[in-house]
């Protein structure tokens, strides 16, 4: 893996909220991940599929990744140095593993890409959402396993709240729809071997123009709750073989 991290990475991550690392991951690893995650996503779909779904989650769960060796490979990748080295740039404090997701196109052709901030689905008032993004940091590390038509971002929106126009479109107020164009939007396509790192607090939306199958690892500056981990069983257990015991800190629970 290419571990030479360009000097402008930290600046762009802080100011824009995203950075694309082209050809960062070896294709043999991408192919291994794809084989495992095709199986995991198929198990998830058996239980939780819906025509409007655009992603699956908790792929490292024993419910979805049933093979011990497959789980070992996923956890070893999640804690691998090339990813953690970038994490050290993103986080000025300890980083923790939270979750995994696969992003794909919805089966329902009427489902359109939609602008959102991940935090809007947490069921808290907007004022609390804004306060939360100032202290709780959530970053997606996206590994496309197929050519991904890209994500639309509003650069810098992870550090501020919406403009009036952005809010109307994102929340579909006053007749606006959340798929409409926004000022300053930018599309970032990505390909197998690339790594796209972006803040979950950005105003962003997917792109369904071509087939996509992208693997997201979500890291945070706060540990996952034990109740969530007990429900999904998506954290390492005693049978998991981690490469370096020092790295287990990213798998802490509270």
C-alpha cells in the first residue's frame, strides 16, 4: 500500500472535509474485500432489504459475515497502518471504529440521490445537531469495489450549518426537493484502488448513474456503545486475530 501521504492532505481535509487518495490500495486486497463483502451484503439483504435502500450496515456482524477467517480479514484491514496513518491526520485525539457500510444503487428507479448530513437521522433538534458536529467527528473511509460514479459534496459544509437555500433543499421545505442542485456542489468519482475520506457532517449525496458497490469504514473520536455492539455483534470477539494488540484501542466500547 502506498503510505506516502501528500502534504496538502491535512489542509484539504480540514477546510473542504474530503480528500481522494488515488490508487492508494493494492488491487489484490480490493478483490479479497469484494469477495467477502458480496457474501456479507447478500446475507444482510436476506434480512433487511427494501427497494429504496441505498446502503447496508454492520457488515462485520456475525449475522452477516459468518466465516471467522472473513471477519479476521475485515478487522485486520480496518486496523491496518495505511488507514490508521490517515486517521492520525484526521483525528487530533484517539480514533475509534464505529461501523461499516456498503453503498449500492436502490432497486426502486424512483429513488433519487438526496442531500443530507448523516447527523440529521439521529432524532435530535437542529440546534443540538450543530453543537454535536463541533465536537463529535465522524469520518467515512470509502473503498470502491466497483467503479463508483461519485459523491456530491458541498465543500466546507462540515464546519458550518446550512445556508437558507441549502436547508430548504436538504429538508425539503417550501416546495424544494432534496435532489435539487446546490451552489458550490462538486462531484468526486472514485475507482477501485482509490480511497475517499470524507466527513459525515458534510452536506452530501450519492450518484446512481452507474452501478456502485463501495465499502465504507466509519471512524470517530468517540467509542461505540456496548448496547449497539451487543445487538449487532459487529466488533471483534475472542476468536478474532488482530495483527497488533496495541491497535485494539480502535475497537473500544463504552
